[in-house]
C-alpha cells in the first residue's frame, strides 16, 4: 500500500470523528476513548484505524502472532490496516551493529485481526482470580 493511501485512510478516520463531534454525536468520541483504553500500546492513529474499521474489536494481533497463540484467521476475513514502524539499527560498521540503538526509519502498512476474526485454542485468562480466598488462606472469617 502506498503512503498516500495510508495517509488518506488515517485522515478519513480523523475527519469522521470530527464530523461526528461537530454533529453532537459524543458516542463516537466515547467509542474512540474506549478503543484507546483497550489498545493503549498502539499509537493514536492506529487506534483510530482499528476503531473505524472494527469498533467492537477487543484483542488484535498480526496473522503470525495469532498462529503462535494456537489461533487461526478465519477464511475470508479482512485485516485491519495499521501503520507499523520500520526499525533499523544504524551503526558506522558491521561490528557495532548489535550495539547500535534502534531508530525508526519510516512506516509500512501492516494488517491485524481481531480475536473475533480467529478460531482455535482458547486464549489464556491472565489476571483472573478464581476460587474461594477464605478456603485458600486456611483461616476462617
């Protein structure tokens, strides 16, 4: 995908939000704020791209990441376009390349898929407490 197309898509998402706010539709802003909360590791532009394409997205990852988690993208599903940084290590010579600090060299189009677009193994539930805490501690109330 060309950079002009990517810029057009991100500009369109921002324009849709501004138009909704100008029309008094605060639920559009609420939707974007919820998306920002769910995807806090993504840039604002990428959150807007995800929310404009799939407002109810909950967990997104790339094709290979889903495969590593034992899940597979369903046939016919369309990816959600985001901008992924191109990171390079710049060094004066080859020996120093491993020690050089990474720098962003630009961006490329990448596609992610929501968990609802996948099937396969259940995702692990991290941070969910189960059981009776009184029985586990060995004390009685």
